C-alpha cells in the first residue's frame, strides 16, 4: 500500500518557474510515481493546458470589451503586465494573437495600440457575419437533432431570465448576461457540422462583440432585444430556416445601426 511519502516527481518533470518564464505553460501533464513493492507505476493526475499567454489574451481582450482599454489607446508592456499579472513574454504572445485577430495593431517601432473603431470596419464585419452565421444557422437547422434542440432551448431560457444592463449601472453590460448571450448564439449554429465555418463565425462574433458593447446604454433607437431573440429561437425550433436566418441577419443589422450612429458622434 502506497503513501504520500512514497510519492515523488520523476527526474525531468518539474513545475515551471513563473518568474523565470522559460515557458508560458502553467502546468504540463504531471505524473507521480508510486512505489508498490519493487514495482513502480505511473499515475497521471491531471493535465492543464491553459497557458499564461492564454490568460493574458483573455484579460486584455476583456479590458477592451469593458472599455478599460479604449479604441486607439497606446498599449504599454508594463501596464499590460500589471493588468494580466504576467511577465513580458506572455503579454507579447497575447498581443501577437490579438493583432492577428484584429483587436490590436502594431505601429512599426512605436509599439502596439488598441485597434481603432470605424463605420467601415463595423459594416465589413457585419456583412460577413450575416453571410457566414446565416449559412451556419441554415445548416444547423437542417442537421440539428434532439440534443441540439435541447441545448438551444436551455440556452434561450437562461438568456431570457436576465436583463442585459446591470441594475445598479444601466450604462454597463451585465457580464453574466454577456456569457449567456454568447452561449445562445453559439447554440443556434452548433449543429452546422463544419468546424471551419464555426471557427470563422467565432472570430467574427468576437470582433462584432467589441462594437456591440458600445451600444449598451444607448436608447436613442427603441429596441426589444428579448423579443428579437425569442423570434429567432422559435423560428429555429420549428425548423423554419428562411425565417430564422432573416431574423438573425436583421438582429445583427439593428445592432450595427445603433453602433454606427454612436461612432459618428463619438469617434
């Protein structure tokens, strides 16, 4: 029978030193060797593949979504290291990824900045998102089974239970609502049977989300988002692909018009 004192980390398997930052990985697969008599057996106790760069990426992007990092703002490594609680290497890796996805820009030797917002970029993202997510929704309705329906029903129910704006701060989005909103739109197209298409939709959704969050608290254009979501949901459940895709594209268009109006007055 083995005990804790019999357990040791095999030579060559050590936890990475965060300060040294020789690797961005927080933990690799860790195996403990347990002695049982003369025999030794390897026991894998877990694998965590999330890296410091992943964490830095998420925190920087969240800061852009929340408005803590404004469009066009210059990004300084020292400030991003403090924001992400990491060293310079994970921050640099995160910025490389964010730049590839269009969230940040590299200005030659002057460093990085948050990508600016513009009406041209907004509508470019919107039109492509309408095309791709419209097709993904059509395919999802065609191929979706009972499990897809159940997941969609659950996602819509959870979204419908919350208000978008925070009760204590109407000009700010409720982060739990944001998560449920993303889950609902992902559930709509989850059964499209194309990983490539889902990947493109995810990228466009993330870029559109940065613009969409600008419209929180803007009430110049009357809108009932809860009803819009319900109408899309009901059309999808009854397998009316044409109506569902039309409603989805109109849903995206309304948001773009609100944001575009805001851009013309603020940026």
